[in-house]
């Protein structure tokens, strides 16, 4: 992929979470992430959202076609709604910049010490596959059925990077976690994510 066709968005608000922001920046430097490709996606903060804004973007009863990304919770609070809005700002930017791929990371991400080589391995495994998104972290706790059935064999932190097909419920998230999206799915999310449903 051309250097101009991808970006890495960090969902963070440096003003409200300076500690997390500084920690993720240090990690990115340690892993030699290209500074020109790093963007901060954190224009909103939960306490600044009005009820009117929340209900403009969030409808807990909205019917959705399947498959779709669904943020699961009985009732999302303002902080969680703000997180999805910041995620959406990264998606909108990716669409406007016509990125072919975008990596979105939350501010509490902890990089594996082999993050770069593992990401390269995943990208090479995806070359001959049709894909929409890849969940890179373990934060959402939604694993492929093959992984769940063989968890002792796969392990987590120490296992080799590999691509597994998601289980039917793996499109349900409680957070935006660490995800890699391709161009087609960026286009889809830009028009279908808002308003969202819990």
C-alpha cells in the first residue's frame, strides 16, 4: 500500500487524559511508528456531551441489518457514546483522505514488544484474502470459535499472529479497541455507524 494511503488513529483526548496520551506516544516512538501517519481522534469528551447530542447519535432501539458493528451494552453512558463519536471521527477522516487502510487504537493500548513484525505478518496474511476488519487486540473479549476451542494451544500474548474467521457474535463490541479496517468497510461505516444502537 502506498505510504499516502494509510494512517493510524489514536482515540485519545490529550487535554482530559494526558497520562494515557503520553504513554501511547512513547510506545509509538519505541516501535518507530511513522509520525506523519499518526493522527489523534479525540474531539469529544463524555462530560461535554449534552443529552440532545447523545440522542442525535445514539438510539438504543434502532433496528440494524446483519451483519453490522454493534456496540453492546444495556445502556451506554456519555463516556461510551463519546468513545464511539471519536471512533467515528477517525472513520470520517479515513474516508475523506481516501485511505486504503486505517489502524484505530484506543488510548489505553499496550503494544506487544513485537508489534511491528506481528502487524506486518497479519498484513501479509491478508494480501490474498477478502476482508473488512481485523480485531488486533484482546480487549473486546470476542474471539473466533476456533480460538475458543483451542485456547490452551493458541495462548494469547505469546502466540504467533494469525488470521481467524470471527464467530457470528464477533461483530458485537463493548468498545472500539484495536482494529484494522480496509477501504470498503471504511466507506460502509462512514454512512452506517451513526446513529448507533447498543
